[in-house]
């Protein structure tokens, strides 16, 4: 999603600072409008250094994140902290660094890439889900906090998209995936289906175009869904009771 968005916004004339722990992986798309920069969300010094040299920031897109696949019983302290350190604390650190620039400019847009799982629970993804629930809460609160400074805050809740997420950005707990785990039935039923749905998900260009629309249209909704799964499950969640919705999800995933 990040790469697609960088290319799309650059094509529209934006100067895009494409932040990554490994900016060399973006050198193939480097141009006058695309400027790869090194940034580690877990390192406040890295954030300060990178954000510090950029004089004006009109739009911040918080896109970085990964998914931890683990039961609550098996998770380690390190795994639990790392999930929130990237998906939640990292987002907050970057917002903290960018907001003063936007406040002085008296304008700005923050777009948080959340997930439809920020509104819907799934087993084995408790920590990823809860991190995205947190992103939704941050988005809601920041909208109040920054309104007086003409800073808009939005979230996009994608469903499953064909990205490197399942291939590179899923971290699995060793105990949960052992053959003698009491959760073996759940793992063998759900995990392959989720991976398949991600790998056969929607095109990332949909998210890139949605981001551009949010930037251009100040009347855009506070949050939007992207992709088939999000557009199916989020409205269903609103319409049904929690118990009925849970029954639907159990049936859909054969849980």
C-alpha cells in the first residue's frame, strides 16, 4: 500500500518522502518527487532526525505495521510489546513529531492506515486487532484535539489486500503453531484461510486512490473502508447484535 501510494501521489505532483527502515528498497522508484528516507518507528532519535530536516509536511500517512499471530495464552512479553510498539506507539511517535509543524502551518492532514480488524475481532490475531482498535481510538481523539489548528485526521480500514503482508509482515508465535498445541484445530482451520485471502486480496491501487481523494476533498468521511472484506463485514457489524455477528463470523470461517 505504501509503495502504491508513493507512486500515485508523486504522479499527482506531490513531493513524497517515502520513509522506511530500509530506504534502499525504494531506490528503484526514487525521483525528483519521490525521496526515500530512513526512519525507524521504534527509535525516537530516528524519527526526530528524519522529521527534523523536512521543513514543511502537509500530509502524514501512517502506514507501517505488521501482524502478530498468537493466542493470548502463548504470547511472550516481548511479542506483545513489539506489536504495540510498531502499530500504536510508532504511529503516536510520528504524529508527535509532525503535529508541531502542521500546527504552525495552521493546516495539515493525517491519514492512519488502520484495518477492518480495528472494528472486528478474530482469534489468533488478538494483538494485531487490538492495536488497530487503538489506532481507531487515536484517530477519533485526534480529530477533536487538532480541529482548532485546521488539521484533519482520517482513518482507512482496509480489508485483505494483495501486499507483502502475509509473506513478510506476519510474525507467528512458536508455541501456538506447535503440533501438540491445544489450539491446533483453530490454527489449521483459520491460519491458511487468512493467508490465502490476503494473498488473493484487492489491488493496493484502491487504497492509493482513496488516500488522494481524502487529501483533495476536505468533506471526506472520518473513516472509510477499502476492499471487499471490509465493505462486507463493517456494515454487517453495524447492523447485527454482537452475538449475531459472531455467529456469522464463526460460520464464515468454520470456527
